[in-house]
């Protein structure tokens, strides 16, 4: 039977509830959660897309990854399924004016994860009510021992954030998880925009992958297998716009897993070549 790791923490005003079981055990005026900005290229009729604007959810992800990096932990990858689960719960709390891990329909975080198709091996959720900005909510979580513990769990690989506001206030949900045989690649700490084609990659797969292949091309034209390493400096195609980095991981038995991450390269603010 697959073991699950779970963690929960709730913050509202001065009230705090925090539990942990190891394995085996947008803008403030918006009434709805900001839409998830996918970290994959968006092409409309072949037109160049302008630089995207980070949502509140995106800003929380970047701040959390900065906190994890300061503790020597790897960055978390945005996961659409977790983004959806978090958005649903934040909107539920904003609509019905409550702060709890149990939804108004009686759902647990794990119910909401699975409704979105996320089959976890590790899972965690933190929620908050009151903070107005991403900076405030992340600061509040980091100042709380229970929340900080959850945000710095090394087993998590993926993240989803939901924000909603209503007449009742501001509501936040962060869902964290890991799935069996899902090893993401993360560009520059899951930043939305970079101004240099030279980027840092974090490639999950330690303990599973023997070799890896990295490419800017989905067909891996010209790419070659190399020894697996979690950290790699990479060079994007040097033109402004959405970029995607593709990876393949190879197990010693020959099994191959794939992943990709996207980022917007904005050279309008770059000093220009040469790039180190």
C-alpha cells in the first residue's frame, strides 16, 4: 500500500491550528481568484506575446521558492491541478466566510486534490484569511512555526496557490504535493520572467534518474544524454518571448520520463550580449 505524507496548517488573525503526520500516518479588489498563468508558451496566430503580468498566485510561488532556496531546499513547480484545487478552496472560503481545511461541501484537501486528478504521495495545505498582499501572507506563514515547517518540507515538488477576495475579506490557499514518477524541471525558481537567456534549472529525479537530456526543442534535435545532475545552467534561445525547456530522464532499467517548464524571456530590459 502506498504511504502518504500529509501536512495541514491554518492561519486566521491570531488563531493557529497546525498538524503534521509523516509517511505512514491579481489585485485586492478582485472578487474571484486570479486566473492561473501557465508556464508554457502561449501562441495566438503566431503573434508575439507581450510580457505577462504576475498574478498574486505567481508572486506567492516565487516568494515561497525564495524562502526555500535560503534554506538550501529545491524550488517547487507550479502544478495546474494544485492551482485548481487551491483556487476552488479559496473561492469557497471567500463565498461562505469561513477559514478551515474542510470545504463547505465537507471535502478534505485530499478530496480536492483528487477531484482535479492529482494522486499524491505527499500532500500539504496552508490557508490564511486577512493578509492583503502576497508579501503579507508569505511573511505570516513564515513567522508561524506550523506553517513554516510545512513550506520547508523537502519531499514536496509541486505547488498550487489560490487567492480570492469578497466582502468578507481576503482568503488564501496553498496546496503542496509530490506524485509518484513525476519529476518536474523548474527554471529560475519558477520565475515568470527573466531578462537573460542564461538560466538556472533545477531538475527533480534524484534517486530515480541515471541520465538526462535537456533541450529547447520538443523533439530534442541535437541533444545528447548526460549524467543526471539536479542543478544545471542552461541557455534559452536568445529572442524575446515564451521559452520552453524540455527534459527527459532515463532510469537504469531504460524507463524514460519527460517534463517541461516555460518562462518568458524579456530582452528589452537586458544589457544585451554577450551573456556569460
